[in-house]
């Protein structure tokens, strides 16, 4: 946690590799100082079949799944930072977006939390 899931069209891979895109989202997320570097997880899904409205244009959309507890301003800055950085990477790409979804602390659980000495912490 946090998890950043990148959905994108196959066409964007003509200019940057999957690894470069994943790395950029990781850098963007950690640059906000909201997360510890080693906690950020990034995955990418490449789509061959899709539509963007009534046409087919290349796209990137990042779904940021984070633990609750950040302010609206922090979450908005996270979205803006990711979009800004991806826009620099893909200056002619028309469709770049991000949205933030929060985990509820009361219902989130992972394997590390099975350890009785585990303590949750946020930067």
C-alpha cells in the first residue's frame, strides 16, 4: 500500500517502455512525500481493445489506491503531480488522467498485519 494501477493503450509503448512508465509513476508518487518509497506499488495494464468516447485515441489513466487519512489538497496534489509528470513524458498524448480511491483503515488487511508486532505508519 499504496497501489498505483496504470491502464493505458498499447500505442503509447511506441515512445516509452512499460518499465519507464511504471518508474515515472513511482517517482511522481514518492515526490509528493505522502508515501514511503518502499511502500509504493505500481502495476500496468496494456489495452489493445478500447474506445475513448466515439473514437480511438491513445490514453493513460492511473488509479491511485491509498490509505485514508490524507487531506483533499494532498490527494489533489497527488493526482496533479502524476498527470503533470506523465504529460511531460507524453506531450502529444491527448488523454491522461488520475483518480484517487481511499482504503478504509478498518477494513484493509495484508499479510504483514498478521505479525502481532506490526504497527501501521504513514509519513
